[in-house]
C-alpha cells in the first residue's frame, strides 16, 4: 500500500473507533434518561379539559 492509502486506512479506523465510542455514549445517555423517566411516568397527570386550548 502506498503512503496515501495507508493514511486513509488509518483515518478510517480512527473514525470507526470514534463512532463506536459515540454510540456507546448515546446508548448510555438514552438508557439513563429513560430509566429516570420511567419512575416519573408511572401514572398520567390528571386531565384538565379547561386548559386544553390555552
């Protein structure tokens, strides 16, 4: 492989690693948000039909 191809190959590997790390961070954040919100939304708030259109 020539130098340009090797550089490109290394850059692709680096980007794949960074993408994988970002996926893990997003998954952790997604899990944290929805684990917290499950407790808060066990019941629906009471409906206030008078305030529906305000």
